[in-house]
C-alpha cells in the first residue's frame, strides 16, 4: 500500500498512468465499447463506473493545456434519441480537478480511430450510453505539486 493513491486504482493502471507521456491519451470506455477490437493494451475495470474511476485518475494525472481540448466525448449517432446525461457528470469531475479543462466531441468512427492511437483503453462497467471519454495527459506544473 502507498499513501495518497486512490484505492480504486489498480497497480496496473497506476503503472500505465506513469508510463504515459505528455500528449498521450487514455480512453475510459463504457461496457459497450469494442476495446479489445481496437487496441492491444486494454485494462478491465468491470463493475466500476467511469465517474468514480475518472475522479480517481485525475487525482494523479495532469491534463494537457498545450492543446485546445483536454478531453473528448463520442457524439450521439445521427437519429439516435439518446441524451447522454453522463456528460455533465464528467464535465463536473473534470472541472473539480482542472478548472480550465474543455471537451471536444468526436463522431463515433473518428472516436474509434482516435482510440486506436491512444496509449491504452480502460474498459469499465459503465452502462450509460455514450459514456466513453478520452483524456489527454499533460505535464505536472508548480501548481500541481
């Protein structure tokens, strides 16, 4: 055990966060996401929702402010009546950890392609439709210390 590392984070996920460099992206995927089809570095967090995991990760991970947006959501497919209420939850968590964080929206297949280029995909038990989020790692600044 170590101090100040959220208990929800596994040793494997902490290692991935440590290995990631500035500009690398991490996908937090809902339970419907084809993570294993898109990437060879997949961590499983079955039974865990993304909000709790995102909150724990952002305790450690600085966001990238050398780009216009620090996070991305998958847009709703045209014609789908879904309203992703989970997005406001994610925005609140991002804002709690980084008041300057902004979000961009990616079309479904663009989101999949971006996921292929990510450092890793974390497949969770999140059941909210369009519950996927990509976060971009930044650098630790003096204000983070």
